[in-house]
C-alpha cells in the first residue's frame, strides 16, 4: 500500500504537494507493521494509515521550514504532540506537505518552494495555507493529512479541492510542536475523504497535553460511537447567504440545499448576524499583531537564516537576516501587526478589534444556544486561477469572510463537499457548532453528505 502511494507521489510531482517524502522510513515502518501482523499482534487504532503532515508541524529528526527560506534546512529537535499520538497508534507518516509561508495565505502561492497546484485543474489554486495537505488527500497521495487552521486554512482548501476539512474547537488538539502564526487562533486540523476517517484521527490526536497550557482538559469522546443520525435544528446567517460577494450560482445552490435539508426532516431557519463585515478586519488586526510578536524570534542569531554579510552592526544584521529570510506576504503581516501594536494606534486598532471579537463570540454563542449548528458557505467562490489575486491583498483577505468567524470564536467548524459549479470546480458547505460539540458537528456533516450523496473528488 505504501509503495502504491509512493508511486502516485512520484507521478504527481508537478502538483508540488510534498516538500519531502519519507520514502525509506515509510517503507520500513510498513514492513515492521506487516511483520507484527504476521505474528498475530494487534496494531494500533491507526495501524497502517498513511498520513501526510503540513510543514509547520514538528517531527523529530525531520526538516521543518514552514515553507520559508528563514528555516531552510532546519531539522526539528522534537515531535509535535499530534505527531507523537499518530505514531503511538501505528500511523505511517509519508512526508511533509507544502503550504503558504508560516501559514500566511489563502492560495499556497506564498511558499518559498513554489505554489501547489489544484489536482482537478492545474491552472487553479488549491487554497491555503494548507494547500499541500488538501491536494495530498484530493489526489490520493495519502489517506488523511494534518494541516493548521488560523482563519480557514483547513476548511478553505478542503472546499477548493472537494474534500472534508475539520477545524476543531480551540484547544481540542494540542498546539505543542505547531509553529505559531497567531497563538490565540491557531489549531491543528484534519483533511480526509470521509467523515469516519476524520473522526478517528481526531479521537486519536485530541486531548489534554502537559506541554500546552491552552490544550483543553475536557474528556475526548469516542467520536465514532457518539455520532448519531437525527433531525437537526439548523440556522443559516442571512447576511452570509445574501452577501454581495457570494457567487450568484453558489447562492442559488445553497438555497436549494437548505430546502433539501428541510425535506429530510430538519428545521432550517434564518438568523441575524450583524457583524459579518467586521470579522475580517478584526481578524487581520489581531492575527498580524500576534504574528509580529511570534515571528520576532527569527532574528538570525540562534537558528534559521543568517545573512552572510559581515561587518554589520546588530540592527543592520537583524534587518538583513529578516529581509532575506521572510517572503513578501510574511513581511506585510509583520509590518501591519507591528503598526497596530504601536503606541499611537494600539487603542484605535488592537483594542477595538478585541472588542469586536467579544461581540462575535457573544452573538455566536447566542445563536448556537438556540440551534444545533450554523450552516453557511465556506468561501465566496470556487477555486480561482493562479495569480488572479496576488496583486490585490485586500481582495484576498476578504475571501476569508466566512471562515474567520469560527477562529475568532474558537468554535469547531467543518467544510464538506456539496456539489460542482458550472465551471467544473467543487464547492462545499461549512457547518459550525458550539465549543467541544465535535460529535454533533461530525454527525451533521455525515448527514449532509448522505443527503447529497456526495463523494469527494
């Protein structure tokens, strides 16, 4: 099985999904598992499951670069808790996957190692920042993969690639070993081709962790046995469904889908959410502020890229090292974050954004106290052409309008494939539930896929 995946990876190198393939190691692990099976030994829960990991998740003894020249040729000294838990259940990690640099981007065009191509249409983006992780599952280069989701970086590429992408509750999965972008938003997420696969991986890697003080202490349920089929009380956000930025064909498709949900015995009701146009500005103020702080450690002194120029004073040394190591989008976000944290603008931007975040949390909590879930678009359009939006960062940021909501509130959300657009590309639907209700989230997602009889691309 591993050999078959390695052959497929070799044949699809043009997609640029993998930054490194652990060929020898994966085969050795597969042979060891085969030997244990022949002896009649019981394998772990994920015995033989082939997994890819995003290049922001540490794996001891393996390179990790965050797709940046800043960490080129850097080898991780330890493994992320999520990786340790995969290995403990006999998963086979086949390689690390391309992404936007330091997980900053929505297209996977910001990688220092070149863009990832959408396997359905190589002229289109796969989404980001976890584009490699999405394409690896889309193109059947591994069974499941791990990504990270700070503002939609799992759900948006899952939508563009026609697969399932889950962002759990903030703290449900330990962030230990995840390279930080914005620490109060980041969460490891999971890509798969069906809900059952995502559920078992979540169950394996979720839970408390002594190495991460933000990891939740809530008990992890058996997601597969706790999933159930029933009638659901669902809300859609009027402001999201009728937003002028939403593709007209997709808008009509969602309306028809809501009717199908009602015909299947569910209740679907419109809910008011007046803050939609504020979520993207608040998100980018807060995340860039956190990024400017988190990325200050990459100064060329202790590790990472160091300018070869000599006879520089310390300030010039920092400037040169960081200017050479970071790409344009990362620089843009560091500068923006430093600006909103500066003395003259802190209250006007950062404090105000925190107040918006509180309003969003309270309003979402109010809606989710009355409904089982919120259903809404994942993104406003299908995957667009490579290079189409690179000259307009504001348009790129505004495309996150539907996904950043769950990150601001720290609630779980999932994108599942819904149908094909007339342009041939898939699009999905996003489902959001209250904190730590992933069992309901997965159940509703499975219900949606059953209604539509959708199979991943």
